[in-house]
C-alpha cells in the first residue's frame, strides 16, 4: 500500500540553533551507512521478512509502520505512558491531571499522529473496545513499581501475554535491567513471554536499560561519572536484547562512553572490552572520552545486528522550556545514526494536550524531512 507522506512544517535548523551545523552536517567516520540495514518504506520486505517471524508478526509490524503521520516512511513515533507505575501516578500526572484518565493518553497519541500508544495493561485494557482498532496498542507487561519500601529496582510482570492479545494489542513491551542482580531472572521470563507473543503474532519491543550502582564510578578527584547511558554499556545491553528476539529495541540516547574502561581501572576486572570499540567504532579516544553523539548512537545501532533490529531512542524527562529543542536534537541524532524513531512520553503528556501533540509533530517532522539524511 502506498502512502502520501505528511508534509513537515518544522524549521529544524532554527530549533537546533547553535547545534545545527554540528548535528545536520556531520559525516560519520566510523562504520559507514552502506553497512547498515536502514529504515525505509520497504523495511518489512527487505529486512524483517528474512527472519523466522510468522506472517502475523510481519503484518503487525507493517501495521505499526503504516499508522500515523510517519506511515509509509519506515520510521516510528510512539507515545509511551507507563510512568504511572514506573515513577508513580501522582508524580507523573500532577503537571497535567487529565492523564489520570487513560482515554486522554490514547487521544494524545492519535492527535499527536503517533504510530502506536504504549502503556500499561490496565490503562490500555480500560479503553480497548473503544480504541484498539483505531491506533496500534503496545502493552507494557512488566514494570518497576516504587511503592515497596525501601525502593528497589526490579522489574515485575503485571499481566500475561494472553491478556495483551485478547485486548487487541499488536505489540507487547518489557524492560530488562541489564547489569542488575535480578537481570538473569528478567532475561529468562521476558524471553519466554516474547516467545509466546510471537506465537500469537505480536511484535516485541524491549526497553534495554542498564542498572547497577557499580555503573556510577568515582573519579580520582572525588567526583563520579554515571555510565548507565554510555555507548559501550548500553550497546551491549542492546545486543543482549536482540539475542532474545526483540523486534524493536528502545534505548536511552548515549550521553558518554568509556563504561568498560572505567570499570576496569584501578586493578578491577569487569566484562570483556576492546579499545577499538572506542576508537574505530565510536570515534572516541582509547579510554572512551569524546566521540560525536551520532557516532555514539550508531554504535547502539551496530549492536542491533547492524540495524536488522531497529533502534528507537527515548525522549527523556520533561525539563520545561527546552523540551522542544532537546526532542528535535534527539530525533536528528537517532535518524542520522541509522535509528528508526523516537518513543517520547513525558515531554508530551506533561503539557496541555495541544502543546504535547505539537511536540510529537515536531519530532515526526525530523523523519519526514528528506534533507536530514543518515550520516
């Protein structure tokens, strides 16, 4: 089915301001784009259909790609609102209490032109008969609830794959905290649940997050550096996610590099690493310092089987006035690195619906703008 692409109406260069040249004109010197399996209108036929996924999974992946303003481009824009559990409902929805009502979450996704809406089993089940046929549902079946005292960081599943299927979902999602002391348990049950989801024809999406107090490393000067979103550690998390047959991987945008190097300093030993990860593959120095944001993100794509498993980056928390510029910059980095799109929630739903929809449209305009190409 051919689609007429939506018309972008966002001046990306103006929004990026001083960052524009560095992000829009950069050409990667690491792994060239010709080696990547890039998003495009034919992604399902060209890449996804080569897998062992059933025709029903292929159809549901195509349904995701054929919905919203980005329909027919091969890119996705997804609204995730699972923060009612992950960050508590009060803290998440206090800026905009109308989103305590699940219907408004789905309405924002539709008004915002999204490919899908991602939320909890309860949220989407409460409105499934009204909306499951209008926008693809991505049901997140596990969460880290933070009512347990003291707070602990552990994913627990809240529902079954059968429940997701019966409400009409086309996709399911989960988080694994790679690096945590419960990660192997999470890997095991998420892998089993992904197998069941594939058997029922649903697409699988994995939030590949790292989690360990050890990933915050003390420096010689007494300060500390947080490597949870380093390119090397998050890239390896992605590779583990691809291994359990995630169809799409959600990852935080890299903010630094050198996690393995830092964790192997001072006589300690952790994991396996190679300096060429930093130099050849990320454009950093031998300790992981430096590297262009697009190259750091591209290393995540490499770990996704060179893009055979698409990468979507998260939009991050809402910080107020700078949200639009930050969201657009993240979209540019993801697209130019070879990613498939953005999954952005708090920057959208913690604003009035009209403003949230406009921010989602601005993100989508990056992917609709043909002048913004893969670096």
